[in-house]
């Protein structure tokens, strides 16, 4: 069934948090909670020490002490930035710091404050008119789970997993991550109970881990459970592929967008504008997809694009292309980091170490994104491939936004405005610089400084008592 994207998603700017690395609440340190981390052979680390890539399971057993209490205490910081939705990587009880290996789906890990901390966080978010998305890891779980242990012994849970003579089926062959048989009726009933349990607590949606492993049928199954609870609940799936063809969910984590944008800004492709247009036309639920630039599974944006001018261009595209902008915690202050686990470094709370100019840039972009209807729901119309120039246009022509992104030397060009509703002498005003550019017979001449951008809004400036748009809709 084709479900509509929840209305609130169009208004959303998502802030992604890896809970162990964001903030420790209630005035504690990781050492105050050290016993919580040693059960499965974990070690603790001081907040200021960056995680080290070891290439083995040791890196998943280093804990910094972040919890849901700490997140609840930092909501004012997130709201000041302008984000209005949180996405948390998994919070289920698990032996690792990343929690993608659940032991018990029905308990929030005590390391994160347990169920009480989640209930508190939900309450705080509701009081701030913010939404919460949890990470659903339903393709596999931990081999330490009591459910898997019972299945090994031949109980009624044996059908939950696939056992062979010498091993069992694990995600990418990893034996510590046994895959669930999602086609089994009882497994589906179990997953349904997990989904509805947290929806009843007040969360607003699910991000589905390993969406490609779930496949279209199981993505659709999860969506049906969530949407039967409420059509205003959201389902987004992790997919590292072209985003079209996954319309059974509200959207995908659009890593394809990330690849196009970064390759364009690194001069590895000159046709990103055309490719972005194709993706827009080929993806019916593009407005529910997440515009990603980095995450817990990629190197940090500041590491990928150390040139801040180019990085800003990526961020401009993230906030002006159709879809939901997603900010990975710390990216807004310039946090750096290579591949996992380096990208999962603790959040910096010493403001003297922040890139405050970058954070203010994010705040300004978020304000524009949340304030302009065309950027939330408007059609995408490519006007020029390189430099990338496009319109975002909605039902009211006077809401039209014109965006230009130039990663090269300064450019001055004449652009054809392919919208018959935009009339001669209409002005476009740059929302950052207040510069004005005028439409002449369906064209507009604009200048774009080197490694810079324009975000311009249509302005209808006409003589007193006259309005040339009076009969234009």
C-alpha cells in the first residue's frame, strides 16, 4: 500500500546522535558508571580521547559514557541550532557501544539510562515540539541474546534463525550477528510487538537498519505495522543504493545524494546537476528521503571536504535539494574524523574549540529551510548543470527560490528561467547578501563568486497600487 509521507516530515531538520558519544547526564562521568560497561568485556575512555581504529571488535567495546539523560539535558542546544527532530542510533540493551547487536529489544540499555531515561527524553522532546526517530535493527541481533541461546537449544525459537551443521546464518557471515528469519510468522509477530511497544511510548518513527537485507517485502511489512498504528508515524530505510524503487517506505537514507554532491565538489563529475534532476524525477518519495553528508558509517564531512568553502556548498545543496536535511552531531561545529570509529568521536562541549562561524552558517540555512515553503515541498527544476542552478517552486509563484552553487572560479552567466509564471522585471533577492538580480524576458543574469553560492527569493517590487502578479497563480 502506498502511504503518504507524514506531514511533519516536510518541516523537519533531523539531528543524528550516537548516544554513547554525545553527552553524559546527571553530572556523572564514565567512571561513575564503569560497572555498566565491564559485563561484556568493555573498557572506558576519557571524553577528550578520540577513538582509535583497531580493525577488530575491540573498537566496539570502548565506552565514553554518553546516555539519554545527557541528550535530554542538551535539547536546548539542538533546538537553538534549529533542528526539530532527533534520530538516535540503537538504544536496545547490547554488549557493544554501537548497539547494532541487540540482546533485548524491549529494554533500553542501562548504559543509556534504561527505560526511564527514554521516557524522560520523549517527554522533554514533546515539550519542545520535537520528534524522535529510533533505529530498528531487525535483520539480525546478538548471539548473546537469550532468545538466540534458546533457539540453539532447540526451543520454539529455533525457527527464528537458520542453523546449519557447523554454523548459523549471520549478517555478512559474522557469527556474533545471527540473522532473523523475517519470513516466519512468529518472527513477524515478535518484530510487530517491538515496533508498537515504542510507538506507544511516544516515538514518531523508525529508521530501519540494513534496509537492503530486509528487502522490499520486509520493508513493506514494517511500514504496514507502523502505518496501521498511525499514518503520521514515519519509516525511513538505510539503503546504499539508488533511492528509487523503495516506495513502500516513506524514504531512504539518501547516501546516493551524498556521493553525487561530494564527487561534484571534488571535481570528479561535472554532471551532478543533471544526475540530481534525474534522481528527483525517478524517486516518487524524494521528499521523505534523508539528505546525508556524513553519518556514523562514513568519514566526517570536515574530513571529506577540508576546504570549508566547498563544504558550505555541500551544506547548501543539502538544505535546498528536495528531502530531509540530516546533521550528524558535531558536524555543525567542524568535528573531524575518518571512517568508523574515528567518525564517532565524543561531542565537543568546550565552545572555545567550536567553529562558531560554521555553526552560525548552519543556523542561518536551517532558518531559511524551515521558513520557505518552496524548499520544503517545492518542485525541483534544473536550469544549469555546471555550475548547478535550479529553481524550487511551489503553488504560489511568489514563493519561488533560485539556487546557484559554484565550486570553481567566479562565474557570470545568463540563465533561462523556465517558469512562465515568473514575469519580466521580477527581482530575485539573495537571502544572504541582499544583492538583487532582475528577470528580463524569461532570463536572469547572475554572478556567483568563486567557491560560493546564491540562495535567492522572488520579490515582486512594483509601483504603488499596481501588481503585475494580480492574476498569476
